């Protein structure tokens, strides 16, 4: 049985994922974290955004729930 990731490990993996793409959809992020709830991933993205590490833009389109943009430089 696999142990769930703790918050810091999950946020580090999320940061790596976002930075590996110029722009990625929320669906891609959800696929990378199948054992984490949508709300948990949203909180982690908010923490990364509040720390100035990523820029998050939410848009309403037919099949798109949100976009995340990795900031090119670490702040």
C-alpha cells in the first residue's frame, strides 16, 4: 500500500510540473495527482501563488477549468 504524499512533497512536485510547461490545464495537474482531491490541489496552487512561485489564471471556457503558468524565474 502506497503512503500518501505529505503537503510539502506534493507542493514540490506540483511546482516541478507547472514549471515544466509554459501553460498547463488543470486537468493535466489532476492527472498527475490522482490521489489528491481537486480542492487540495487548488489549495496547493494557491500556496505556490501566494509565495510568488507561479502565476495562476482561471478562465471559463467550454472544456477548460483553469490555466496555470509557471514563472520563468524563481522569486
